[in-house]
């Protein structure tokens, strides 16, 4: 919401003060870059977003999805079957599949 207000104010200032075309183009370029940084870039797929961002409800936002073995923190989403333990995405050693094969190794 605040980015929209900033954009409107900049457009009004440019219009009222009759700033030359170069400054106007530069201003709109900077606004576009600011939208990308602040996560207001629109998207339909994650591929449309800059690196490290994902498409959520039509807007690029910073990703909170961690990769296997990568550092994670509370609130990070690890891949299926992995959990954030001591700051890293690791496989849960107590899953039923792991326990089943662990006990089979003793037979």
C-alpha cells in the first residue's frame, strides 16, 4: 500500500514541476526496481520472479523454503520428509520407513 502512495506522489511531483523526460524515465525505472526489491512485482509463475523469491497470490515474495541440508530457521519450510533440526533441513530418523528398515537389519 505504501509503495502505491509513493508512486502517486512521485507522479504528481513530476507532473507539477515539469521535470525533463530523462528524469521522468529514470524515476520510473527506479520505481520498477523498487517494486521488485519490495516484493510488489506481479507474477503468474515462480519463474517470473527474481532469484530467491516465489510467486504467491500473484506477487513475488521472498522464499521461506529451505533446501535439503541447507540452513533453516523457525518458520522455514523443509522438503517433504525433512524437518528443521538444529538449524538444518534433515530427514526425520524416526519415520516409520526408517524404523522398519533399521529393525530389518538386525534380523
